[in-house]
């Protein structure tokens, strides 16, 4: 692990795990990773949006073996590995990018909250049925309306896709649909779901 080098969402070139840990943000407790076919595809992944907005580095894993060693090697320097496509993204405790002195905080979009959000989530669950394992809000997204993630106990999404392609897995487990409550599409859907006869 000390010799391994990885591509990163925040830096050019390759980074060691020791360098990654040294640069972790205040409140960050895990080494975040994402695996896929190519660096270009991983850099465009909606699951990275919230991490990028806070300046949290994510290791980009494109070698087929990466999906397998993470199931065996679970931590480095006391920090667990955490796939950004698996489980909930808890970005609330992480201190984000520092803003320049006097620079105004970027206006945050108005979010769907409370009963309106609950109504929309219930409508999505009802309409999607068994196609998804669950529907929940997330702070993982900043630009996209929705994304799919694997549950905490499920296989990583890329690993499940790879095993299915090689006929080592009959069917990939249903995914969790995460919605961005600040996205205009989600706000409009929440309005529609709240209307009489909506959903």
C-alpha cells in the first residue's frame, strides 16, 4: 500500500495513500474511492459532485484488480476505504474549500424540505416499486438531479457490473435512488406530487 499510486479527482499525476491522508479535509474520516472503466468517465460521474464542491479528494481506480483488493484491504493508516458509489455520503461533517476573505458564499439553491420532500419520496417509491431498493435525499449531488448508489452491504456498482458481464452474478442488486432536493427538476416534481391527484 505504501508503494501504490493512484489517479485523483483533485490532482494531476499520481498520488500515494500517505499523501492522500496528509491532505484529508477537517472532519474527513475515510479514504474515498470510485472505480470504473476510464478516468474520463469517472471524472464525469455525478457521485463526485458533492465531494468536488467541498474539495474532497477521491481516488480514481480504473484497474480491474482495484474492485477486488478493496474487499480484502479495508483501511490504510487507520482510515477506512469508502466507495463513493456505495452507502450514504456523509459530507456534512467535512469542512469544505476555504473561501477567499471577503468573498461571498455562493448562493445555495432553494431545497425541497419537510412534507413536500416526504411526499415526493413516497411517490417515487410507489412508482418505481422493486426497480429500486430505496429512495432518499442526498448531499452527494450539486448539479445532477439524481444518481444511483449501492447499499452499504451490497457490492460496489462497478464490481457488480463486471461480475454480471462475466456471468459470475445472476442479477445486480436493486440500487438506491438518491435525489438532489436543490435541483429544479426535483423541486418541480415535489410540487406536482403535492398537488391533488399528483404522483
